[in-house]
């Protein structure tokens, strides 16, 4: 309903849509600010990514405050590669990083000013476990809520504000990497009160469809202040890609079961050099689904095995697709909510290998 | 019982000036009879001092400049004079064989009893004896209800000088009254519309919103009375308290004053004059007062301009006030026992703001580049299409016209007039009876003319609104003295409220008819061959192929061309190139109105029983009633309380289970008050009263104006989406949700536009509401100290129910409350309801000191602790209260956010015999609640909980405190029960919203220094007033709702920016809040909005 206007009290002077100015207490509210520069811990690693047979650059970043949560809700990252590292063009889009050796973000600019297009733009930042397009806005809304449907190899899946990867590939060639139960504590039951838009936790790694070059990669992270052009904190670190040889490729998992029975995912042994393996399962909901799309993940270990998707929150008509990631670092071990250390253990180089999606060859998806 | 003066004090009363000052001083609380009427009573018992027997046949004469009354004591020695005009009287008592005894300084105020009881000495030698009586400020031994009377002297002390007109400041100096967080005066914790304003016994509230009508300008007041709480039975429909002003009357000899004043350093001056005269026999009297003020000054501190308002020196602001009062009384009949009064008041208040407008002007919205960019993005139209269909802002003359510039039109224009007339007839058929009949009319319709809104969003840009109405009424009141112990009061009143309300907006028109409602009519207004949708081939409209241009077959389309865009007013304006605008018919205005009138009537009966001079008991009953003349509740006008559907889910039948008391409320209100003078210097008082306030018409009915669409009445409706008759003409579609499936065919295109506007802009048309009811208790103890110092302490408690508050309630379909897949209730639209509640307890404290010379003044303190189920600091909490549905179900109560819990006012003066007067006035408040709170109410899976208040629990709940100050880790948010807080605003907070107060302040502080020669008072008075001595210009810190969190205590650079993508303006167009330097990037915003320290010089000439 439209607002009716308040009468003005004329005596005492001018007041715009309010009455007399007497009786007001007008002192700025005191505030205390955290020392971001000295209390935050930043880690940055690079490695190779064997993405379904093609080798790209992999990155892992952790940026945490003493309690293990993300250090800041907004920051601007820049990765500068060694000589020979060249950022490719994106089909149908412009990117000022194209042809350069840096993957950058766009710092805050005067509102109304057209911001230069960069890889991370103004939305991408470094968080507790990986990069994500989750920088805060003036609405203050938590940027975990689901985006509209984002096409990927898993067609029709909508993901949280996470990067489908590898960045720079065509959308239909990319995959989401969201950690769900049982690899992490289940957040799906209604009684737990998780916000409806939350889809899962970060896997820590973000791949870029760029040919990796051995050498030193510089990482710069700026945290802005409330004044455009000035920073609250600036972090600089480096990571070395000692070898551009990727991990071996891995076959995709086999999804079985369904038709009223439990959904199973079967995988073979992990490739040599991989110390951890995660199976990602996307549950693409039917129209009657209670939760819409949701993600599961299994911390598979090195040996082959069969895993069953928890059935408690499944709905008849749901459709399942799975893929596997093997890595030479503990993906789940460093992930939240379990790991709230300021600096989770990471090797000097972080390599991943990503399987094709199931089922193989392409066929009708398994339904529950 | 008389309070005799000491010899020392008697000596001080020799000068007439001293006597006048003493007799009319400070707050005088006297035994209460009725406050609705404007006359008082003098009564008493006369005894023979030697024999201590009651004396019959004593001639009692009361004389004052404004009146003369005579009575004779009866067999019990008792006398009573009713219908006495408020003034200060000399009461003379004479009987053969006894010395004549005169009591001077008997001050009569409206609705109260002045007691003059004494003993006469039997003697043959003494001619007479005179005794002066002083009013005793806070000490009134036989006062019954909690009432504060402010005479002219205290008005002068509080406002700094005689003729001061700031009614807000005066109210705030009285216990029980305070400024709310918006700066409005409120009584005993009420909201802005919950007080009753009266002048000369007439309701001075507008017919539509129940706000004051006189712009809080005090002019011509002889007495100012405030009754926090219920008051006596003659007071009704005044919510949490009433303010009653009585006008001055002419006197013999005459009195008058002329004044001129000016503000140093600004264009601001005032001329004021008053004159009151009466014929020697008192038959004719007239009082007239005129107050005219003009000012033009910038906001903020001079020399510093944080808003960059004054950087364009040719920015304008202008305020002018004219206030006229005339009070004519003709007395006639035996001993002037009848009178006819004609009272007239006309207040004109005009405010124009045009800060920062460049000399070349600023464009109206339809040629404003930033507005057009937003409109294009929102509606997918081109600039030309927007300009072709969007109506001109009222007052705009052509496309390309500008605000400011050569036509000098200001960005904000405000006019708040009030015209009041009263005719009253009074008669005292005998000494014990007084009857009054009055007819009155109040006409107050404010104009809000805002051709330029500060935001450039597509919603609610320009506004041109009329708001107010007329009230016509008659009232009968009477008093009858029954014996010596009972004073009976009775009366009745009838008011007819006819509101006037329109609100036209050109920019809102585009929103209403461009897809914000149920249809997309804008496309209908283009001629088909230039239509943005559908066929562009055939110039003939074909419903089968053309999806727009429908209206153009009924009305000739036109094309705006460069002839209407002279391009001389502003180089920044946008003018269409020749032929670039499509042929189109302009949309009608989005307009608002109301369909409701109301009849109020009331009756009351009360008795003041005085078994002894020390004990008074007031018992009364009052009935307030109303007839709401509004459309009956059908699906056409009201939200159903439940509905049933057919098998397909389409609503088929509706229930409107609104209480019968919403259309014809009848509320009985008992009133009980007791006053007991325990000792010579101590008095106790208790009162209970139930009071009522009917909802304002604005709270019940805001419907569109059918007349705005009358040009389309003969055109069939047309839904551009279906190509057939539009089917959304009822409340069902306004409500949306499952109710929206109800098909209500539109009978015409006019009806279609009406309902589209209702759905997009106005919401549910009619919301029947019950009256708010209050139960008020208060108790007082007062004491008289030596040297005319008195103290009164009044603890109070007030509980109300059926308070008006907006909330959204769960939809009930087929008897089942609806819930979504998560189990959370599916809510209907937010509408006003009677689900609000509040209770307040506190203490009022008053200390007064009277003195003709030397130090005198008052200290007023109020402690108030009010709880309500309305969330504190929620938007417009004090005017549009709302309750989040989850909080409502949980039954949460909060300390209100619009009151300071402790306020005070110290007003005093030092008057020397050499003619100087120094008069400081200091206001204090403990601070106002401002924080959003650590806890909020929200639904989780259908169950309401009190949860941590974070950015994942705060933003979606209706009426939640604006913003949160805790932010979760977006990658690891945790649950709503145990969120992972990654950052906060870094400011202190408490569990409840408003749990942390702003800093305590002494504000404002005003100082007056004045001189009047004691040897030559007719030479006049000169003085200087300094306002806002400590130059406090900033308003309350407001939570920055557009805060970008980065880390704890660190806000991002986008904090304070509008969500509009087009927010950077190359030049400052006056009032806007899109710019970063408006204190905007901190957790709280501090905005200057007070007049800086100013000095006013004045000269007053007594006539």
C-alpha cells in the first residue's frame, strides 16, 4: 500500500518530510575493525589439471581468518604466470586478460563506471577454500544462493555461486564441483535449518583452461577499503609449478541401481600419484522434487569401490550423473565445514585429474 | 483550602507586573473537571470564622478582564460558578455583618475547578481584607486526572519569549510528552497519530490520517493543557493523550502587542501582532492575532556542506507561514448569562525546496537520462516510447520542460493549510447550570507537490498529492451543580469526517501500466504501425495479429514533436528528433484515493463528588461510536479471511469474517479518578481510564481514483497477453497467490486500469479495523515546599490492544492453512490489522518554582518503557508499524524503537528588577534505539523461531529491523540456528532490535536574553534568542541498509550506493541520496538535517 505523507511541524524550521529537529541524538556509532592484514592467512598453490584428457592449469587457494572461515567477503585476486603463460580468448566474450599472462579481477570502481572485463570480474574472490564468484554486494545478501540454471556437461543442473570448470571452456563442456554428503555432513534435512539456497561446499580447486607452464606464479590479493582506490590489506605470495606433467586420466564412474532401488556409483582404482579421490554425484530433480538439484560426494580413497547414494532425500523421478576427481592432495580433508584450520595442509604442487561423466557411453540417465 | 502567602511574598506583589507574573505562572495543575470544554468552574464553601458555621447568603463576585460572574452561597455555605472563561480572577466575598474578603489570583483553566473556600470575620470596623492566592505549579491538592496546564507565562519561559509559536518544543517540556525518533511530539508512548489535538474544544486532526492540522504552530493561546492518558470522561478518541489549547479573549482594558524579528545571517523574519479588547460592560470582546514568518536558508552548517546542497548558490529554499486567529464573543441576557462566540483560525504553511538545482534547471523524469535508462532496462522500451506514453508530471507543460530554470518551480513544494471555524452558544440559566452548544468545521487538505524525486528508479518518482479532508461537527456540553457535593457533567458530540486524498504520479503510471500489475497496458497505447510488439505492417488494428495499439482505435493517437521541446531551458535536456516518437495516447495517471467517510459520535456523563474540601472523586462513563461509510466487504474490495476452491483449484467462494465492530464500533469507557489532600502540603491522586482511538481512514481505505480512468469507461477491457477480455478486476488478483486464480472479468478498460493500478501500487483496497483500546492507570504524589517550590511525581501504566499494525497472515484455503514445500506458511499480502499490542510504564516528574523576580522555571522528566510486538527500528515504526509474521506467531514483545527511554526539559529564567530576563531552555534525551538486533524471528520449515539475525535470516521478513549487522561466510554459511559469522559491522548490538541507544544528548539548547525597562515598559521589549546553542545539526544515526560487508568493521566502497546501475550524476540535482559522500559508506549513516546555530533579534511593542 502506498504511503501517506506525514504532516510537517513548521515551527522550528525546515524539515523535509519530518517534524521539528529537536530531541535527536546525533553521534556516529563507534565501531571496531579487524586487522585483516595481520590476522588472515593466505595459501596459494598451482598444479596441473588433466580434464578429461586435456591438460590445463589447476589452482588451490585458502584465505582464512583465525576461526577458519573466509577471511573477507570481498577481495580482488590476480594470478600472474611465468613467461609463456598465455590466457586464451573466450568464445563470444571479451576479456582484458586475453593474450596476457595474468588472470585478474576487477577492483571496485566508481558506480556507473563501466568496469573492465576480467577473468574474475568484480564478483570473483578468494575464500576459505577456493575461488568463487561470491564477493559481497550492497544488498548484503549471502552469495551462496543458487544461480539460475547453468548449463554444463550435466545439463539442467543449477549450481551455487561456484565456478563451473575449467574456466574459459565453453559452458557445455564444464562441470560443477560441489561437495555434498556423505563426504561432508549432510545439510539437507529440513530440521537442520540450512538456508534453502545452499547447495554444498567448495572443493578448493579451480581449473583454468590455460596451458600450464612450469615456473613461478605470483598471486596478489587486495582487500578494498570503503574508499575506491584504497586498500585495507594487500597480500602477495607465489607458487611454483615444478612439473607440467599431469596425473593420468581416469575413467568415469558407473552409476547403477535405481527403479526404486538405491543408486550406486562404482569406480575403479585411482591413478598413480593420486592420494585422494572424490566422486561427485549430481541429482537433477524432477518437477516434484523437494529440493530441486542437489549434490552428493564420496571421499573414495585409492581403491575401487561401490558407493550408495543416501536415499532419504531422494524423490522418484530424480536423475543421477556422476564424475570422479583424483588429486595429489586431500580434497575433502581441507574442505569446510570439517577443516577450520587457518592453513590446511597442501603439497607444493596441487594436481587433479577429472574423469568423463557417467554413464559411458552416453545413454539414458539412471532414475530413482 | 487556601494557600496563604507569607508577608514576604505579599510585599513582592505590590507591582502589577509582579502580580500578573505570579498569578499566571508555570504549570498549574488544578482539580480536573473536563478538558474537552473551554470553560472552568469556581466553587467553594464559606464559613463564619468565629462560629465555624456555614454562611448562607454570601455574595460572591468573580472579576477578571475577560469576564464577571456572580453567585450566592446556599444554606450550606456553598457556591458554584460554572462556565467561567479561563482567566485570573479576583473573587470577592461580602455579606452584611462580615468583613468583605477578596482573594486575588484565582486562575481558572478550562475543564477544571478552582476552589475558593474561606472563613469570613464578623466585624463592624474593618472595611475588608485582601488576600492573594498563588497558583502552586506542580502542587494541586485536589487534582483528579493527570493534567498539566501551561499558562502564558510558562509558554513564554519555554519558548523563550512572549509570542513564541513552537508547539512541539512546548509539548516536549511537559511530563509525559517527548519527541519520537522522527522528531514528532508524542504522548505517553503513542505513535504520531495516537494523540488528540484540540483547539477551543475542536478536534484539530485531519480527517484522513488523524495527524495535527495546525503545523504545530501555536498562535493566540491563553492556556495550553496536556492530559497524558485517558483524561476525564469528556475526552474521547484521543488515544494516548490529548492536547487542548484555549484561545485568548478580548479584555477591558485592552491589550496588544506587535513584534518584529529577524534571523541574523539568513533571509528570515517574522512579524506578529495581537490585540484583544472588550467593551466596559463586557458584552463585546474580540481577540485577533496574526503571525507571519518568512525564511530562506540552507540546510546543514553554514560554511560546511556535507550534502553539497549549497554549492549551487542559486539553489532555493523558501518557507512562509501565515497564521490568523480571531475570537469574537458577544454576551447578552440577564447578567450576561448568555454568550455567542465566533472563532476563526487560518493557518497557511508553505515550504519549497530547490537546493542545488542548477540555474538551467533539471529535467522532469521523462527527459532525465538516468531515469530513462532505468525505465528502458525495466520495461524494454525505447526512450521515445517511454516519452510518448508516459503522462507529464502534474505541472509539467511540455516534453523538455525543466524544474527550476526559468519557470522557477522547486523540486519539493509543500502546502499545509488549515481553516477552522466555530460558532458557539452558551447559557447559564442559573448559577448552578452551564450549557454550551457549538458547531464547527475544520478544512485541512495538504498538498505534496514533488515533481522531482531523488531516486531514479522507476517506482514512485514524481508525486502530486492532496491529503486531508473536512470535519464538520456539533457538540453539546453541560454542567450542573447538584447540592454542594456533586458537580454533574454531561454532553455529546457528532463529527462527520470527509477525507480528501489523491496522489497522482507520472512515473508511477509507467510502473502500474507497464507490467508492474496484472497487465501490460502500455503497449495498448501505441498506434499499431509503430507498435513495439506484433505487426508493423498494417496501420489497421487487427486483434488477431496486432498485440498492441488497442487503445488507439478508440482514441486518436498523437505525436510529440520538437515544437514542444524548445531546448532553451537546459542544455542537458533530451529532445526527440523530429518524428522520432511513436504515435501514442498518453497513459492516465496512477492515482489514489479513498471511498470512505466516517461518522463519529459520543456521549458522556460524569460526576465530581466532593464529600469534603480535601477529597474529590470523579466517576464517569463515556461511549464513543463510529459508523464507517465504506464499501461492503466483498471480493471486490476486501481480502477474504478464507476461501474455498473447485476441483481445479480456482477460488469459488470467499469468507469475510471481519468483526462487526469494524464497521460500527461502540466502545464504553469507564473513568475513575480520586484526589485527596492528605496534609496542607501533600496530596495524592489516582486515576483509571479506558480510552479509545478509531483507526484513521488512511489505515482502512486506500483505493484508486476511478475518475482518473473515466475516459476509458466506454472501452471494452482487453488483456494484451490473451487477446481477450481482461480477467483480473478484483481483490483476488491484488492478493495474488492461489487467490489470484479467481477470474473476475473487467467490465471496461477503465476498470482494468483501476485494478491494474491497485495491484501494482496500492494493494488491498479496504481493510476493516477495530478501534484501538487503551487502559490507563496513573498515580500522583505532590508536595509543596517553601518558596513556591512544588514537586509532582506520577508513575503510570498504559496497556493497549487491537493496535493497528501491518502484517501478512497465512492463507487459508478450503479450511487448510497453506504451506510451501519447505513447510513454511504461504502468506497473503501485508495489510493493516488489529494484531498490534503495546504496554508502557513509566514515571512523570515535574518540579516548578514560581517567582515574580529572580529564578523561576520548571524541570520536567519522563521515564518511559514501552513494549510492543512491532519490531523496533523497522521502517516507519512510528507511523506505519508492521509485524513480521514469525514474530507475531512467537508472541515476541520488544522495547519500542521510536522513544527515548528518558527525556527531560529544563526551562527557567532569571528576571531582574532592572528589566533583564535570561531564559535558557535545555532538552535532554537518553538516546534513541537504533540497532537491528542480534536476534530475529523467522520461519524454518513452517515453525517460527527466534534466530540469530544475519543476512540469511533478515532480508525476507516483512517488517524486520532494517538490515542485519552479521554476515555469514557465503561458502560455509552454517544453519540458520548456528550461522557461521564471517564478518559484522563492528558496531555494538544487543539481542533485541533497538537494544542499543544512540549517545545521550542535550539538544536543543536555546537561550534568550531580553530587556524591558521597568520605568518605561511601553517603550517595548528587545531581545535576542540563540537557537541550537551547541550547533548540533546531525540527525539520528540510521542503519546503512546498503552496506557492503568486507570484514568486521570494514565496509566496502559500494556501501551507501543505490541499487540502480545509473546512479552517478554529473551534476548534483538537489536532493538525492545516491552519492557516496552522503556519509554513506559506514555502518550507520549520519545525515545533517537540523538548523544550525542561529541568532534571532526581536522587538516587541505592547499596545
